[in-house]
């Protein structure tokens, strides 16, 4: 099993090993936290009163639900979609300020969706999530301009920090 990695703004950081006792309270998204205490994650920054929405797109219902619950518990408003096509058909991008996007979706891939949005003039910050390890895929995601690239399972605080960064960037644009 490889060590979870986080890439924010092109910098790669290796997450702590599961054997590292100093990080026991970290909820790894994509794992089964049943019976565990609520994780210690950073609170949402100065965006508390913002009605901005984070779109979460993942074809794994369990993962979609987990990511939405984590973000909701940290004060983010979310809308979940089970496919890129569902997002294109139903999302109202006017209130969406950030996308958490699985790369490998059934049908259109996350990277294809991201390119389609950009070509349509919709330039939302994106956080790619994936269970697949591959340098070429990672390079493609980074070249697409993602805010973060998270390998499943990833620490909850990594996603919360990336969403905070994306929303701060979105509010500046």
C-alpha cells in the first residue's frame, strides 16, 4: 500500500505513515471510520457566512457521501453528483465556487469534464481525487490547473485545507 500524497499548488507532500502515532485523529477519506470519534480538522476560514457551494463529483456513492458529510461538518454547502454528465445536466454553476472531482468516473472522466468546463468559459477551482496512482495522470491533472491532487484514501484535513484554498482563490478571481 502506498503512502497517501497531497499536492497543493504543484508541491508534493507525503502524508504521515499510518504507523505514525501522532496522527491518530486523522480520518482518512475512503476508509471505514465506523465507531471512530469525529476527526480533528481545520475549521473553515473567513468564509463562514458565504453561501458558496462546493460541487462533489464521484461515482462511488460511499465516497460521495463521505466527502459531502466531511465538508458539511466543516461548514461548507455541498451538492453531490454521481457522474460528470449529471453535473453538466443539473448543476447551477453560478453558485458553485469549487469542484471536488474524481478523475476516474464512469462515462466522461473528471479531467474531460474539467476541460469541457474551461472551454465553456467556466473556470472553477478544482480538487482532483483518485484511487489510481500514476505519474502521467498526476501530471495531466496538474497541467489542467488543479488546486490539489489527493490520492484516496486521504486525510480529512487535506481536503478541508484544499477547499479553503480553492474558495479563497475563487473569491479573488
